[in-house]
């Protein structure tokens, strides 16, 4: 039991400092953002609407400041222990430097879990509510896409599909499908006035087949089709026809949201949708990997924070350490944004670009710690 007293003491100091830093930065950003939002107040967008908008945006600010808050909190927590010579006593008692850092990282893991939970369950809903307030629209929960194009590979060629309108309620507007052979020659063209999604709950095998192909069954109305072959051109008309298309009502939500507003599972589902359609969205891939790797980003920043404290503990004041922590947090944020832009502009692997700032931060932390030992 006695062996747990020291770890709990270090973890408690780090936890309280991180909590104060994260909450302080979060509240400051929310207040300043609200004051800035007041410039947009008018007859239809009141100060109370702006307040509600900021409250719904506040989870986004929380997630943004958790890495910097963890960095700053680690510096403050360990710095206070250093100022009271408690870290010196721990080292003199034979405690490993990395063991103390490990105790400091345990509270950081708590904030990592909070960030992942907010990203997954709170942020998509909160951002949607904020957009509703900002856009003065009704909360009918129906999303729609307009002018949607997709290219779907198939045996012997590919299909080019155009959908003028689709919504999450399962309705289609004008729909066109052009069928091409392996030589990209047009072999068939189809046009429909409208369509309704078919929930084929009693046809499990067909659903499985459609899902594997990335296509879903719709009932189209007012269908005109032209078949082109060496024998000539034939034309057919049907009032109703079942047709497989590479989009489902659930996909509409994925196609209308900004990557920053989507949860990890939504970003993964978007990637699967793009893969089914033999396409990709680098913006969504960058957002997915940055969110997935965010725990390692926080832990790498805590490692850097520890390097500011250990070493010559009396050579630097706590104020200087805090300034260094804030500058490091800003530098890491800018580096993350820069690598994301490079991935988008140069088409470099989003996973590699998301890992790069974390690797740089970790190597810098290890290097500084070795120098200060």
C-alpha cells in the first residue's frame, strides 16, 4: 500500500494541473469566440442565439485544447514538484526518470479518453445543432446531396451514375446511369424521373450481395433506357423498375458532413464508401488518421513537457517553462496543420503525414531528456 503513495501523489499533481489547464484554455476560447460572434448579431440572429451557438461549439474547442492543456498541465504539475525539490528527492531515492514520466502520463490517458469520447459521441451532434442555429434552418434531421456523380467498376466495364438529388429519407430525384464496356464505349444509358429506397429486410442474400458490391436497391419511376449494340439501338420504357445504385440513405449523411464534424466511425464508413466507388477523399482520410492517432499526440507532448522540467531544476523558473510549453503546443498544432496540407496538396499518404508530427515530437522529447540526464 505504501508503494502506491508516491505514484498517487505524482498523478494527483499532474491531474489537477492538466484539469486546470484544459478547462482554463477551453473557457477562454469559448468566451473570446462568443465575443467575436456578437459581431454577427442582427434581428434574426440574437445574442441568445449566439450564446446557444457557442455552447454547441464548445465541445469542438475542448477537443482542440486537450493536447495543449495536457502539455501545459504536465509542465505546471511537474514544475511545482521541482520547485519544492520533490523531484530531486525522488531521483535521489533511486526512482527512474521514465517511471516518474510514466506516472505523469496516466492522467493524460484520461484526457485522451475524454477527447475520443467527445469526438465519437458528442461532437457530430453538437456541430449539427450549431449549424442549425447558424443557418436558421429547421431541425428536421433530413440531409440531402445534389449533383452526385460516381464511377462504379463492374465486370466487363464500368457504370457512371448521376443523381440530381438524394436525401437521408430515401428519396431520389432525376437519376441517370451510363454503362461503358472495357474500351469505354457506351453500351447503355438509363434515365429515371425519381426513386425510393427499398428496405429488403426479407432478402438477406441479396442485401449481402449488394453491400459487398457497394450497391443498394432503389425503385425508380419513369424509367427510359437505351441499349446500344452492333445490331443497332433499342429503347424501352418502364413505369417502375428496381435498380442497384452505389448510394444508400445512410450514405447521404456521410457525403454532406465536413470531415472535422464527423466521428471516427463515420469517417471510416466514408472511407469504405469511397473504396466501394473506386474513389477517395484525402480530406476525410487526413481527418480520420489525425483523430485516430490523437492519443499518441497527447502522450508525445507530455514527454516533451517532462523534458522542460527535468535536468537542472533550479535553472529555469516556472513562468519560463509555461511559456515554452505554450510555444511548443502552438508549434505542434501548426506542424499538424502543415502536414495535413502537404498530404492534400502532394497526395502523400495521410497516415504518414499524421504520424510525422507525433514522431518528431517523441524524438525531440527523448533527445531533450537524454541531454538533461
